[in-house]
C-alpha cells in the first residue's frame, strides 16, 4: 500500500463564482478520523483524515448548500463514517455506499434511513480487486427496488468491455469523472466520441463533470479538461452532476484549490440555465426527489 498522497488544500481561495441558491456538491468524501472510523485493511491507499466538520465548513465557504458524500475504497464496505456524516447533516446530505453481495436487507434499510440513495461499483484495478459481475447485478436489482441508483467508476479504456453490462442495470447509472477520458486525445478522439454515443444511446446514464485534477495533463487552471466537461453539459444538460471530489484522495501530482475548481463552473456550464440544472435541479431530482415538484 502506498501513502505518498498529498493532504487536501489547507486554505482554498474564496471563489469569484457564486453558485445558485441550493447548489449541491455531488461528489465528495469523508475520511475517518481514523481513530474513530478506521480505514479498511484491504485498502490500496491511506488518505488523510477528512472529517465531516471540515467538509461542511468547506461546503459553506464555497457557497454550496448540500453534499452527496460518496464512499471511497479506503473505507471499503464499512460505511460508518459516511453514515455518521449524512446523519449529522440531515436533509443537507445524501450518501452513496459500497456494499457487498452479502449485505442484508436490514443493513440496506438502515442505510436508506440514514440517507443513502445509491451504491458505488468501482472497476479501477488500482483501487479494488476484481469482483464478479453477477455480484454487481444482484446488488443493483435489490437497490433498484428501493428507488436507489448505481454510481460507477471506470476508465475510458474499460467502456467497451463494460457498456453491455451497464446497459442492463435496472436503474439510473451515474458515471464518475466523465468516464475518465484521456485528454491528450481531444474531444474529437475516438474514445470520447464513443462515450458520447454511449450516453446518447442510454438515457438512464448520468455523468459527473468532475475531477479535472485527475484528468489534466497541463495542470491548473485545467484548460485541457474544460472542452470535455463543456461537451457533456451542452449535450446532456439534464443528466450531468458536478462535485469537488474533496479531499481529493490519492492525488500525488498536485492538490487542487477547491475555490479554483468552483471558478471553473462558468467555463463548463456557460449559461445560467445550464448551471442551475447542473448544480441544483439535476442533483435534487436524483437525490432529493421528495423535495422536487413532479
Ligand atoms: C475519487 C477518485 C479516486 C478514489 C476513489 O474510491 C476511491 O478510493 O474513488 C481515485 O483514486 O481516482 O472519486 O475519489
């Protein structure tokens, strides 16, 4: 296990861009504190502690109202830190959990009660060991019945092998970090065009326009990532989500300034209507449908 990760930015700048009222950071994490919520023995990296209080302070500082907190592999299937955070936040947070095929209905009930609305399937070999597709399919069938959805994390090169499987899932599917394109190939490159066609063909697929810091070759201010996010927002405006990815686990190249990430938003969603959908209407529909008028 490697631990040469960077700590999160200690002092992000105040963004110039002010998100609309009710904006949702739809991809962020809580880690530890390890003394209370130990990391998973099978983890591939050990993050810094990133407790709920810090996340909620950042939410307020950046001008957001709500969080969708996503379970990361370093906590494995122990969703305790996630549940503790979303219970503290009440209606201001929802959760995405990691569960195994042996999860009990009672545990799913407990997660639902706490505010979990999705499960995450991670296909990155550097983060998790391979798991049988049948396990994922069985979990998806059970959570779909509860009105939950599935969040998936894979890299662009894995789309061809995963596309058929993803299309069979009986619920909305949210794809993390734009499907991790290789930005050197450009928006017109074959792989990203395949990804756009895949989204065109499958209206139940959503996508997060997040994580420029992991995709960039040039570094901040992430000019090389903007065209990818913008293409997705322009084409799939009613099924895109945005998130900080705070505290940016497992980053080794550089640590982004979260204020700078927020200031990217008007470059990727260039109209007020697009930003309202990206930051408020879309995440509310997916994570707080009970608050959205039909
Ligand atoms: C992210 C990205 C990463 C880590 C995880 O679950 C995880 O450990 O998703 C990564 O290393 O790319 O979304 O936090």
